């Protein structure tokens, strides 16, 4: 085992920014796919000290694949030009405001909203606007409307086009619910008091609620002083989830206890006809307890939580214990009942491998990519047409091929999940394991 496994193998950073056009394709790219498949993750620009390096803190690098007219028009990768990157390159600082301490790293998600592209991060960082070609433009607080930091996981309401976010920062005694309008400006903020300083990576929304995760991974002063990461497992804190009315205030949140665990990512949440809230989550038994450098605390399971507001109780069950993370689904159905969901694999000892399709009604799981040495990053679903059925569309994923030490993007039809890809797009360099990505379609 390496002194720091998050700097070895396909966790290791790449050292070059590459631009390649008209990439080689095996199969045929569906012509209706016109846009960019973007990914982001940590990629330190300077060689870090393995003893002090945490996977979550490396400088951000965005990878992008442009599809157009049935061809792979280009691949690019670019560092997000935070203050450490510009200092290393002897360049002027990126313009725009700052929030919090540190170099302003943005390394966790990359999204399109209001006709713009943003690299985003949680816990003190502001969004960084990128060009369509992934070059850094400016830090932004949404034209002065964002009062503090932002999140790595805003949820897009498919009915309104607005972004809903749950934001945290180490110096606050609250977490903050933020709504970003279709014009790219914040239209609402609500402070929700919490007894500690929890790490809240994601949230979920339903028709009437925002789901708040208040779980026992909390800010620790000693860990902050000693490094490399200031959030640790704190089982004495307890575990609960809150239902905050989307039109309410912080005092309106209702809290419900859940078993001790940590959740980075819910797949989805929705309300039933009788008022219960159903939520599918990737549940870790703990987080940042034994491993202080990354999320390696046992196999996460895909679980269902059913919150009953009338009784105040939460029923829990495991859907699959194969080791699941990075859950996705048809995002036209965010906050609504879904039948199908998709996950990447995360087994014991950082085992990354195939991807899964879950039928949440039949409770069956399909697998794609079980061949040795094939390691899939987060699967992204894109509907075939705007009004296509829930699983009538494409699954796209970056893949690391260990035998060749190279990467590609595969495109599957979701209804033939276990079959051969309709296209494999061969990339000019390795894409390291990172965090999140999205399909950003061309503007109409």
C-alpha cells in the first residue's frame, strides 16, 4: 500500500493540458448528442507531500469531450486557475470575489446554468466561471447576490429551472438553503441552525421540501490545525435528516433521527400520496475515521429511507450491498418518483470497477463493465429526446483502462445496459479518478 493511495494509480494527477480534435471512435455516436460531457476532480499542480495530501483538496482540473454531428469534435483538459495555480504559473490572479481562506480551489463539480459553465466546490469556495472551451474566466458570487459560500451539489428543479443548494461553512453555526434563479442570481437564502458544524456534501429536493443531512462528520479544530483535512468522524454528534419546507424558514425544519452513518450523495427523493418522503442514498458506515486522507471507510450500500412525518420515524432498508457511489438518474425526474437509477462502484479498499443500473420497482440490478481492469467513473444519463421514456436514453461515462493506462468515454443505450456500447471514444490521455461531471447540451 502506498503512503498515500490517492496519489497512485489512476488517482495520480496528470501533468499536461491537452487539446485534441476529431477523436477516434469505435462504433457510432448518436447524432442527437450535441454538447459537452464534462468532468472535474483534484489534480495538484505541484507535487504534494503524501503525508499531508487529502484527495478533496487538490487543485481542480476539468476534462471535457465535445460531441457534434455524430463525431467527437474535441477533448480538452484545463486546470481551474485558482490562486495557487496562477502563482505556480507566474500569472495574474483570476479576477472576481473570494470567500473564505485558502487559494480558492474549485474541484468537485462542473455544471451548466443560465447559459454559463461553472466549476464549483463546497465549504468556503465560490463558483468559477469557465469558457465553453474550459478556460478560467472569473470567480463569481452571482453578481453579488450570493452572501457566503456555495455547494458542490445544487439540485436543478426540472419544473422551474432553478438551482436549490444546501451550503455550509466552518465558521457558521447554521447551514444555508440557497435558491439560484434561471437568470443566474440568488433569489432566496434561509439559515437553518445546527448544533455543530457538519459537512453537508449534497441535498435532495421533493415537491414541498429540501432534505437537509445533519450527520456525524463535523469540523474539528485540532484536525484543522494539524491537517490535512478539518472534518472528522464524530459519532457522539448523532445522525438526523431534516425536512425544510421550500417556502419556509429555518425554524420550520423538522428533524428525524437515522442510524449513525454518512451520506455524500442521495440518488433522489420524492413524496408519496400519503405524505411520506422516500429517499434512496449511498450510505457509508462512517467517514474520515480511520482514513484521514480520503473516503475509505468500508463499502457503501444503496439504501432506501422512508420518512413518516406523522409518526416521526424513519424506516431503512438496503437495496444493494455491492458497493455503490456517485448515484444518478433521469434528472427530468428530480424530486419525483423514479423507477431507474445508476451508480458507480466503490468497494472495499477504494475498489472502483463497473457501473450498475437499478430497477427500483422490481429491485433488480444490472451490471456493465465487469471486465478486469475496466474502471468506470460516474455514469450520466441523457434522455434520447425531451419527451422520451425514463430509461430511453444514453448512459455516458469516462472509463479508465488499466492494461493500457488510458481512458475513453463509453456511450450505452440505457435499455441495453449490459450490452456492448454504441460508441467508445478514445481519449488522448488518462483521465484520473475524480468527482463529478455532467452533460451540458448545446444552447438552443
